[in-house]
C-alpha cells in the first residue's frame, strides 16, 4: 500500500536529512512532504526544504512558506514559490506563537489577493490553525506544552477567534484547496469537525499528532472508526517527523519522538491497544479502502502523483535576494552553503 507522509519538517543541519529518510525506509514510505517554517522569520527554511527535496528527487514534496521580513506582496511570493517548483504553501501563521510575532488575522484583507491566487490556481495550502483548546487553560494545559511556551492567556487571540477567521476566509474563498493540520484541533468535538467538512467541500484535515487527538480517538474507537470510514476521502496522513535523530524511550525501545510515526500508522491499521510512552491508545482498524485514501490518494489529489521539478536558477535568484535581509554572518554562510549544493 502506498504511503505518503504529508507533514514533516527539516532543520537541514549540515545538509543531513538522512534521519528523516531512514525513518521513511523503516516505515516503508513511498514519499514524504517537508513543510517550510519561513513565516516564523527563518529565511533559510524555503531553501532548506528545496535542498531536501533535491536530495531525494521524485520522493519528496516541498511546501514553501511566506516571509514577513522582505516586505514583498503575499500573492507575489506565492507566484514565486510556485515558479521555483514548490508543491504548495505551508502557513504556520495560525499558531498562537507565530500570531504574536506577526499580529495578522487569517482573514486579514492583506491576504485576499494571496488567497485569490491560491484558489484560482488550485495551489494547495496547509494551515496550522490555533492549538489544542486546553492550552488556553492553565489548569488543563499539559506540562510539556507549558515548557514550550504554548500556554496562552488573555493577551493572546482567543481559541474561538481562529475558527471565526477561517470561516470568514473560506466564505470569501470557498474553493481554496486547503488542508487543516492536526485535525483542525477539533478531535474533542466530532460534530463540529463533521459540520466543517460538510460546509467546505474543498478542504481536508490531516491527522498529524497532537497526541491529544489520538487520546480523544481512543475514548470511542467504534465511533471514530465509522467517522474515518465515512470521511476517508477528506483525511490525510502526516506525522510531524523531522530530520533530527530518533531517541530511545524509557524501555530502551527505539521510537520516533517527532510525531510518533510508527504509532500513527498502526493506529489506522490495528483494532487493538497501542502504547506510546506512557499513553495507552486504541487503534481504529480501518479497512484497506479507507487507508489507501488516507495514506496517499487524498494528498495526491492536492499535490499531484509526483513532486514538481525545482527550478535551480530561480532558487539561486531568490537566495541572492534574501542575502540582503540577513543580518547574521552565519545565516549568510549557511545560505551560501545550501546554494552550493543545489
């Protein structure tokens, strides 16, 4: 069965992406997709993702990101990313920590032309919107989230406002080919996520952990089995895995800590109890027909059966432009090193 991990990330340290591909080999992936975090002020990220894609041509899709440091129009950036050979665009702009930096709502009129272009060209867009609702409640937020700075308060955008912005945005752009990451952080409200899918036929959701998602699914595996089968044409597999090395858990067993990739595959396939660290979960035991859609076919409906070719010359032109906005000598050196390898 074809497997595409549609949601991974890369750091590109020393241009070594092999831990990510070793994971793909271990789990029998056919392809994977790297997502840029350029919007968070990391001007190297698009080129790191491009280098990763070029390191394993034909196997790797790359979704670029917008930048907010060069002053360029967002639609123009989308056109440029598409011309360079990216397969889509990733927006982390809806994560509260990024929102603090940028201060732009997802339905801000400054995005209108960008969304127009994405809709007209059917260029796929992956959106991270909000975070788990409990991250806005100190009494419920898990300690690991607090340690990462993901506890939000009255100074942050309220949880519900993110969903209002998305509804406003999709109201203006109803045919946008958008994938909402992490189950749109609605695994605790299945009626709401079903309404969202019913109301917006052009969008999908991915099942990239958030472990809270899998805990919620495990509370009623029979219900979620039926939900996944019913909506199997709207759900996309992803793991948040990275090119960082695997780590050992307390038992000494090797597990992937960047998205629990092996567990996520087992969760779809097995109708049995599963364990990841201290979590006891229960798989959904989906039929092959549903897994074929979730694991590959749905993503291909957005991004195509094969990754798009990268335009090396345009990548180099973009690097020349970005150098003028880099303030750290080490960033310029890193960019030059990337360019020398593409």
